[in-house]
C-alpha cells in the first residue's frame, strides 16, 4: 500500500487526482463514497450511477458534498467532470 499511497499523494500534490465513477450507492456504496471523498487524497469520486438517483445524491450528501448535477448523456457527464462538478445518473 505504501507504493499506492505515495502515487496517490503525488497525484494530489500535482492537482491531477485519479477520477473514478461508482455504480451503485447502497449501504456499502455510500461507505465507499465517503471513504474516497474524505479519506483518499489523490482520488476523486466524480460520478455515481444508481437506478434511483436520489440514493446516488444521498451518497454524496452523506460525504459532505451538496452540489451535484444530474446528467443523462455522455456529453453532459463529460461537461460536468470538465467543470469539476459531481455527477449523478440513473
């Protein structure tokens, strides 16, 4: 883990975090989202997809993120990520 932690730290310091998306935001997903957002420097959770978008938004909200954007196309998702916005979709 030291190698991974060091690589993530370097990405964070360079302002180039690894951007990840997550499918599913049930109990486990919300915990993973919280961990990535609040405890993993160098990694950024940019999008959550869930059948119920309210649950995707809940995952962000529970991690302290309130400004999320609903997207329903690849173009909207790419625009949200490029604008440093958090995206949710079904």
